[in-house]
C-alpha cells in the first residue's frame, strides 16, 4: 500500500536534514502544501524555529500573470513562506527520491471573506462565514477553478490533492472557537451551512422555493436545537426538520453547484498538467456534508477525478461507498492521523492500515510528518517498514 505524508514547505526549507528524515519514514510520496489556509504550526525539529504562524490563507509560490487586474486573487505568503517556498521544498524532497504532489486548499479562506465579505456564505440568520467562500457565486467559482489549476500544477509535481473543493459551513476551528456549547448534530450543521447570499437565494428560487420563507423555516427548525433538544442524525433529520420536499430542493441546488465546480476545477487542472498527472479530491461520501472533506456522490466523483482522499480518523467506514463503485485503477487513500498530541494513533498505524485496506483503500495518507514528535515518527517508521 503506497504511503504519502503531508508536509508544509516550512518544515523543509531551512532544515537540510528534513528531506532525508521524511524519506526515511518509508513513504514513497509527500503531499506538499502549495495553497494553504491560516494556521499556527509546530516545527519540533527545525534548526531555526519551533512555531510558524501563517497569518492568512496564501499561495506558497509566486502567482503568475493570470491574476492581473482581477478583484479575487490569491494572496502571497508573508515571512512564513517567502518567495517560492513550495518550489524549494519540492526540489529538496524530490532529490531524495520522493514523489511530490501538491496539496491545494481551495474554498476556505478567512482573508478573502474579510476583504470581500460579499463572497462569503450567509446563514439563515444573516451571519456571514468569512472562512467559507460561497461556491455558488460566479466570480468565486472562477477564482477557485483558476487557483486549482495554478496551485496544483507546480514544476515537478506528479499530481495534486484538492481539499475544500465544495461547500464549507459552520465547523471551522476558527480563532479561539467558542461554538461547541450547543450540539447541533448532523442535521443542525446542514441547516447552519445553508447559504442565503444573492446567488443562493436565486438558486433556491429556481428550485421552486421562496428564499425568505426558506430562511424562516430554517430558523424555526433550529430553534429546538438551540434549546438543547437532541438532533435526529443524518439526512432523515434534515427532512424531519424542513420537510422532505423542501430539504430535497435545497440539496438539489447545493449538490449541482458542488458537482459542476468539481468538474470544472479538475478539468482545469488536467488542461494545465502534463500527461499522467494525478488529481485526487479530499472527500466524504455523504453529499450534504461540508468542510475540508466536502460531501460528494462517490460514483460521480470517481468518474471525474483519479480518486479520493477519505478521512478515516473515526474508522475506515467512509471508504466503503467509494470502494463499492468498483472503479478499476481509482485511488482510494485513507487519511490517518499520526500526531498523537492531535488525536492521532501512530502506534496503531499497522492495524489501521490493515483495516483501511480491508475496506478498499489502495493508499494511505499520514497527517502529518512536520507536526509529529520524534516518538510518533518512530512509530510510523516501524509500521511502514513492516508493510
């Protein structure tokens, strides 16, 4: 089972020992951030620093001329990843024999929402989510498609993994989050993810819904949850709260916007990339789910992309709907955490890989070589060596 680990450029640049150390884990590939959201990251082995603060979402390479004169455009990184940080790190990693793939975060950008608030998802209460660009808006879609093509097809990259290529919602881990006091559950989170920007209001209208009436219905449906009532999990909970016809109409609008964006972004990457370039999406098999691993229809997405990266921290069950498609040659990569301080289980990696393989995984992704302790990396090295 092929293994890749996620890495940031700042884990590598300025640390001559990093590429060989990562290669020694036994991975065949690295998934290296090329466009990434704001973060505060530990670098426990770097000779010059221990903490990197990426102040805003940025591209970690010099953007090209396609953005000239455009209002929506990627932001350059600051001193946390100056110049062509991605390119420098990629070259150093490739020199050890590792295959390098670009890691591209798309519809997740707080600075974009702060500077262009009209681009953000707006919930039924009128609150904006600055971290969540609305993927229904034409200008935002054009920006995301071009960003996918530019950030994915970096010199020397053999492929790319597109994260957050779909709807984002309330769940975010925003700065000093204080949003966990009420358990909204799966259905409540879907209702809080419904967007009411002008583009989405028009979209609901095309589905036969009155946007004002829908927003009122969403607020009414959420009221028991704010009071602490238990949530009916899954899509049946949404149908119970909104009614089957209304729920289906919202999902029809959102699913179509996500599918067509994913098709356009993958097509743009393929047009820009050399032959044999691999394109994967971070994905969840439940289409109404939102976030970094947005919901997709497994049959559709495997007809568009070369495969998917699937979150498996809670077990390998989300792999099954993709594996059931039986698409020959599709990459089904199980994403496993190996940073024990962040909830990962490096000591259980051998067993976790075996379970993932039994559920159809063809590859494994390890989050995250730069953030892990030496003890965590020792466990990874042992598990990969026993494959």
